[in-house]
């Protein structure tokens, strides 16, 4: 049946209105509700091959006596340009970052373009009390993140072996109220099978001593979101424990892992904790990620995890390091503007 011209005009008008309505709804939920405050990124970086740094570490190890191999193993300090590829991944997929702070012991990657307007180098002496230096403990350094000068209220924290695989907007990391989204793995109970788990258990015990914490988690070893003021609140709430961790030059089982900040905030209803297993595209564990993509890095394209980690670990062989570098070069081949 042929429609009269008037009916055609009405349908065309209704169609235009429908398109405009759908467009408005998309704009509202993707733009109006998109967070528009500045967000920074913070990395920790060390060049464990630096001879002067090695001498300093050996001196302080001797003062401490026997230390856990987990605290002094070369995998804790070895670097093979993971940061370069991590920066490539965030320039491509998190272009909205304001500043990128790189915290080091007065070291600088030789390939880094320190004149880039987004790059800001931070020395340990800039954020630590003199009594706590030098430090060879990344857990201690993490306690000083909110003391970085110029750091935005909303910031992300990453290790140099964390990577962003797909474009993400700010609302992946923060909700519309500006509170952090935290992805974890829920557990039946805490454990102290290794040093990392002992530090997490310590954090749970401290929070449970003040709040009705009735669940246990392990953090996702990937990029985490924080608010500077909330972080400082937690430091002030657990002053003694943070002081001890800050002054712990090498990793100790009694150090407080930074999950304490997210747990405390969750008890105050100002952070969102999600079970990462509920998210199809959330990253596999570090070891699973390596085992998958060392066989076929296209697995990442198939699973499309938003974030992933290829961490260094005790016992990682030279061959595995070469495999890791080949994977990273294949995934992020384009030189970033953060490189010379």
C-alpha cells in the first residue's frame, strides 16, 4: 500500500525525532555523566642495574642482616623497559590523563623524554621524611603517594608492568560522584602464605579492628584508582602502622598493603568494590596472562581484557624476559611521545 505524502512526512519527522532522542540519551549518559575533573597517573620505577644504587642497597642489606629473599630478590628491582611499553599503552588508551608522575630514587630512564609536558619526575627525597631514606621497599613508597606535589585529588597508581589494552574513559576508574572503582578477588578468608598475603591480611585486621569488615579480598595486580584526600584520611587513621611501613627499608610481612585504603573507604561508603570475576573482560592473573599470551599473544585480542599485567617474578628466566619483550613490542609497536 502506497502511503500518502502527508503520512510519509509524519513518519520522516518521527524518525528524525527518534534519532535525536537516541542521540541525546547517548550524549547524556556518555558525556554529561562523564567525569570531567583532572586525573593523574603515578608510577614507581627503579633501575636495579645502576651500580651506585646496587652499592647503596648492599650496604643497607648488611645493616639489616638476614632478610627474606622476597624482599631482596633481583626481580624486585630488575627493569627491562616495561615502563616504556606501559606508557605507550596509556598514551594510546588513556589520553585524558593530565600528568604522569614517575617516582624514583634520583634515577631517570635513559629513553624517557623528561621535557614532555605531562611527565613529572619525583625523587624519594621529595616525598619521604629524611629518617626513612634510603628505601628499597615499594610498599613503603606507596604510603607516600598522596604527598606528591601537584598530584590531583583523583589519581591512578600503576606498576611499570601494568598495561591498558583498550580505550577506557575516566568513569571506568571513578563513579559519577568521583569515588574510586576498585576491582578485587573475594576470598573466604585472609591468608599469610607469603609476604604479600601477610601484608594484605595485616590490612584486613587493622580495618576490622575499627569497622564491621565481614569480607576478605586480594587486590587486582593492575592499575588502581584513589582519591588523595581519602588516602590521607586512612594514613591519619592508622598513623602508627603507616609510620612503621614508611620506615621499613625492605619489605616485611608486617608492612601494610595499600588495600587498606580501599577497604577503609568502602566501610565509609565512599568507594565501590567489585568482584573482578564478574567482569568478562577484566584481566586474568599475572601468571595466567603470561602463560596465555606467551603461547599466542593474540589471545589478548580475543579476550580483550581492559587491563593486564606481565610482571617480573622470582625465577623468571632470560628467555621468558625476551618473550615478554617480544609480546610487548607486538602489542605496542608505536613509539610514544614520552620517548626521546
